[in-house]
C-alpha cells in the first residue's frame, strides 16, 4: 500500500541513521522506497531540508508533497511566509489531495519540536512491523498515512457539477424571454469556459498520473532485478498491485475526460 511516512528523531544524526535503515529495508524488499528526505527544525522553529533524495521526483513525494509538508510543519514561521506568498493554500491543497489531513500534521507537529529532525518518505509496504521495529530501535516516532487519491474524485465531481449547471441553463433558456436569453447565454459561455479550464487541468493530471505510475513501476523493476528469489516473488506481487492501482486510476480519470467531452459537445 502506498503511504506517506514521517519519522521524528532526537536529532539529525539519528535521522540519517533512519535513512540507512530505510535503504536496508528497501534492499531486503520489506518496503519499496520511492522518495525520501531529511528535515530539521532549529531553535527558532524554522524547518529546512537537510537531505533530498536522488530518486526521480516526478509525481512522487519530492515532486509536490515534500515542499508542502515542510511548509506546513514549519509552524508559525512557515505559516507567516505562506500567508504572504499564497503558497500556504497550495501546500494545504496538495496535502489534502493526497489524503493527508490536518490531524496527521498535528500529530507530527506535536513531536517535531525545535532541535529535532524527521525523515519523510513515500513508500510501499504491506506490513508495518519491519519499518516500525527498525525506526523505534533508533528512538524514532513513526507516523504514516495511506496516500489516497482524493484529487482524482475531485475532477469527476467538478465536471459533473458543471455539466449539471449547463443542463439547467439550457432548460431555462427554452422558456426564457429574449432579454433573459442574452443573460443566460453569457452564463452558459462562462460555465463552458470554466469547464474547458477544468478539462485542461484534467489532461495535465492524467499525464502526471501516468508519469508517476511509470516511475514507481520502474523503481519496483529495479528493486526486483537485485532481489533474491524469495524477495522477487513478494516484489513482483507488489508490482502487480501498483500496476492495477494505476490502471484503475487512469480508467476513472478517463471517465471524467469523457464526461468533459460530452458536456462541451453542442
């Protein structure tokens, strides 16, 4: 299962030991690590990135969630910066779209106090015990959240809402006076403009989902290539699950695309 994980440690030294443990878990096939980073909070409460992954960040945690998590976990300092630049809203949306709510941020923030460091990672795991055992042995406090695809459903709901609005406007148009029809026509054109913009967003999102899926499956193939026979069986099953998940996501997004096309067809 695809998860976002944060492990809070007493300091950076332990956090880097956590990175080594994460790499070992990846090598032995207990997990698949897609992306990771180390952040630290200094005495003033400022959070900074100490280490970022060299893995392909396209569509993974490093692509958009790392910056969002770092900004939100920065607390008052980060919030003040975000409020002045408009990035806070974007960060909150990115986290919400990935199924990471305020309760998760609150849990992590309670432990990520000044002087502590954290390992953030996007992983695939079936069992929690292997990772928990390694991290807790290093004094780490583990937090994880399943990465859900709230954003996928968001597009379908938005497009359906626009389609319903257009249907209502068309029905009203049939009974409207000439003067009223002019106003309704303007509303129809504005709704269609918004729907076309949403269509363009959806097109970009479909492409991003494909890149993300391809990158993650390639990461798993590389992991399988160096695994022993016992590990390969488990990893190949994981690869099939990831492939099936992205096929389901793509099919759902394609349905939303077809809805858009139908709604914009005269």
